[in-house]
């Protein structure tokens, strides 16, 4: 690992600072630097889990596909974060139950399974980082389960739009993927919102005109 990459890694993942000499040497010797263009499939459902990626740039979209082929986005992994599904698969020696795709140009440092396990066992700051993130992500996943199970799709769509600002650059398919729905239903809901004066629809762009009315639907 060259000096610039290592400095970036330690800045984003401070839990790797202060390693014992033997672990520091293993990190330098055994970790790998990877780059992947947008759209690269990083792991598939049922594929073996062999390494632990630490994103430096770009992000990873993690989703789960149903038997009907529809996908539900579980979460995104940004620089300085890690994938709890990867963590759990490595710790439990299981295959991936979800799919990970690079969003934007991704770069990451990848730790092999054996080094990840040794860091968990021998370096408390790294162990605390991994398990603290488990707690945070679990809370988000429980919120997602609650939304899918108990909130109507129009409520979830309105809530999603409100998080994106006044002008949203996304296709109807993008929004459908995030909500675990299909494009035709999302397009119909968006058209309904537009007819009520809440939105203005354009090509791969949505402009929010009445956030108050959207917020009333989202509640």
C-alpha cells in the first residue's frame, strides 16, 4: 500500500490507527487497493464472502432481490463506512444474502478474511468500530422494515422526495429501486402528485413545488 492511500485510509478509518507492529505490517503487506467503475457488481447473492472492503471514494448500493425479481435497497456504504452484511458473512462464514453495486467511481482498500478476523480479535478500536456500525445499521434496517410493512407506498415516496431537496435528479426507475417497487407504479404516483400541484416532472428530474403538501402525505 503506498503512502498516499494509507494516509487516506487512516483518515477515513481512524480505528486502524495505532495498530501493533505485527498488524501494521500485515495491513501494509496483505491489503489490496481496488478501483471499480460505476455499475460494477461487487458481490452477488449466494456468492462467497472472502474480503472486507473499506471504501475511500464512491459508494456501494446494497440491495436484496425478491423471488419476483424486484429489488429493495437496504442501505448505501459511503467512504469511511463499512458493509454490515459483509461483516456478518465474514464472522459467520456465510455466503452473501444480498447484492452490492458500485455507485460512482469506487476505490477501496480490501482486507482479506484472515486479516479482518485478526483485527477484530486483537485491535479493540477496530472491533468497536465494526460492532458499533452493526447497531447503527440494524436500527436503519428496522426502520426500513417498519416502512415497508406499515406505510403506504405514496407515503414512502413522498418521504423519499422530501429528503432529496427541491430539485431531484433521478429516474422513476431509480426511485422504484429504492422503494422496492416497480417503475409503472412510481410513475403513476408521481403523475398524481404533479396533477395536485406538488411536483413538476421533467426528464430525469423532479422539482418539488409544494413541500408542505408532500409532508402531509408522508406523515
